[in-house]
């Protein structure tokens, strides 16, 4: 999306940067956010986020590495820090298990996990709505309930370090704005996205609900479809509007600098191949259409939630009964929470 014409090159950058011992970052709008480290959180919240909680794919076409944890923990993700106390985490995980176990039979079925995933996804939605209210207020200076593209453009450039009064005056007088190439590219992408979020009849103004769609396309069927089209456009090498496995897993040509970078390359390809063949390509015809990708990325798709529930249970289902027991979820805590518990089985039944 934003600078996503270079998104595939980001993988090559990862490899090179690893060799140079430099922290890597995908080529997207987040790099622009870091240009001005003094920006406040409020400034950056007027920009569409690169990452959408509870959505399987990132805005730049990368797979969401934290998806399982996001749909299992919801707003409680932050409580499971890597350095947090294992006993506290174990207790919290047991509490979550008892909530997921809706019928209290001490095991979690796929239907129960599906119900839980939908609840946690809704939590992410509601958090986005709350944040949107603050963001909308920040870009609606006259508080008239509508934001023009020019009003937003002023706030955006101010958040990048430009003088807000000078920018507003130049825009008012239709004078040329002198911005660097990267900022101009982001502005053009934002403008296209802005008008996509403007629901019919188009008035070139966004109200609070439309602004939510602008920041969070997962809240709108139309904007989700737009997001999918953008991803397909940037990965689709032959221009047929569909994705083959080769297009989905393709990496830019280049020399891998070291074995660590080669391993990252191999893991990335292997993970995307598995997701393409087993999940995204719903009819297994070796081609992914825009419709299939949209279904895959729709966070409120109940069928997807059920499939995800079955996959999550299968990861930890050691006794192969298609349900999830407490001992299993504690043993595989790292998959569900990102936090590994030590002595997971100790006093499980007493604490439960």
C-alpha cells in the first residue's frame, strides 16, 4: 500500500541489514513515522496503521506473525510480556481457559474456540473505534463532524515536522507544497485511500464512521476489498488479477549474505507456501482470486474463525480428541500467548 511498490524489496533489506547488524524494517509508512522521533503518539494515530490487530495479513502483504495471539488474547495481549512472572502468566492462562470453556466440561471444542475468537476480534474492533474518536477529533479542527482532504493533509504534514500554519496558508492559496519524494508518495496513496473511504454519494468529506474505514479498512467491506486489490496489484506479476503460488512467495533477486539470512529466506517462503496451499486457496485450484483473499482477510468471517479454531486446537491436541484440555494449552502456552511457561503441569489441577 504505502510505498508497497517496494515491499518485496524489504526482504532483501532484511538480509543485508542482518549482515550489517542493523535493525530491519519493512518498507512502509512506519519508516516515515520514525523520521521525526519527537512526534507524539497522537500525531502518528492520524495515520493508517501498518498493522491491523486480528487481521491475518499486514497492509504490505506480509503474514501477521501475531495473529494467533491477537485472536486468543484480545486486549489482554500486553499482560503476557516476555519477561513477566511465569506463575502469574500461568494463572492468567488458566483464567482464560475457564472463560473459553463455555459449557464448563474442562475441555475446549472448536465451536467454543470459534466463539471466543469472534469475541476477541470484536474487542480489537471496539478498541479501534475508541482510538478513532480521538484521532478524528485531532483532524477536525472546527469540530463540524466532517473532515476535508485539505484539513487532513495539513495535520498529516504537521505530524511530519512541517509548520502547520504555513502549510494551511499554502493550501488555502493553492500554492505549491515542497515536500520530499517519499512524503509525496505517501500523500498520493493516502489521497487515493481517502476517496475510497468516502461513501456514496461522494462529497469529498469524511465523517467519523468514514474516517474509521480510512484508518481501519477491516471495519468496512468496501475498504477491505480495496485493501485486497492493492495487495494483489503489488504481488501480481502477470497482471491477471489473481495470484499464483510463485507470485505469492516470490522474493527479489539478490545474493544472500550469510546463513542466518538464508534461513530467514527459507522460513519465509515455507510459511507463505503453507498458508497459500492450506488456507488461502480455498478451492485448491493453485490460484488465489481476489474473492478468496478477501474471505481470508475478513476478520469477522465466522467460517474463517471456525477454521482458525480447529487449527489452533490441532497445534496442541496431543491426545487427538479434537478438543483442547488445560494441560495442553499450558504446555503450548508460547503458541497461544507468546510467553513460555516453565513447569506448566505443576499443580495444574489444584490451581484449576
